[in-house]
C-alpha cells in the first residue's frame, strides 16, 4: 500500500515538474512589458468589449461584421502608455472617461477597464495618425522603440512581437515539427 502511494506521488510530482517546465516566467499573462503585466483575462474582456463596440458601429452603418483580433487588442493594451504620452504631447489625448462614454454611446454599457483602455488607445492613436503621414510614421516608430526598450514579451499563444514592423504577428508553434524529407518513408511499389 505504501509503495503504491509513493509511486503515485512520484508520478504526480513528475507530471507537475514537466508542466512547470512548459510554463513561462509570467504564467497567466498574455504579455509582459517591463514591470507591467497584461493578464489573459484582461485581454479576453477587452477583446469582447472591443468586438461589441465594432459590431455596434458596423450594424449602424449596415456593414459586414469585422472580427477584432486578440493580437490587435493586445498591441493596444501594451502600447497604451506610449500612445497616451505622445497624444498628450500633441494635444490630442483621450481620457478614460471619453473612451467609456464612447463605449456606452455604442451600447457597451458596462465595459471592462481593459476594454476602456483599448478604446482609449485606439482613439488616441487615430488622432495622432490624422496629423499627417510623416507624423504617423514618427509615432509608430516611437511606440515600437519604446516597446522594444521595455522588452515586450508576448505569450506565444497570442503571437510574437516583431520589432521590425512594430506589431504582434502570428507565432509559429514550435511543438509541431516539420518532417524532413529523409524522415518520410519512400513509397514501395505495389505487387
């Protein structure tokens, strides 16, 4: 009886050790930027709020539904402080109250804090980009540099941050190896 309990404990702790090795240093985070952490639950609630906001606008205009990607939302959450700073410097800042009012105006009555932040970041970024093409390029470059400087780490589930384009791009899962041509058995002729 004792031997079975010990084997069960060893198996259980072995599995726990294997699972712990698969984790990231930021378990439960969709992304980490410097000392800021964006939780998976914040990303999910922000994406849901952003989708409801976009859907309400699309329905009012009689358009076709556009899906809001988690990568887009995650980028806006990660870049928010940099966008806010640049928008404030340019005199086009957007407050959380403005963003919350905008969400409510489009029938998103109880948005999450993260959802408000996404609309705030998106509106401020749009204001900055409307100041001309050269200003938009400058803003995008400054945001990208800040994200690189603060070491944006994205949970592989949501993609990877590509500093050369300044966006979160789809990741390539590394757990699905591509077989080499030598690993594929040659077909044998039928008899």
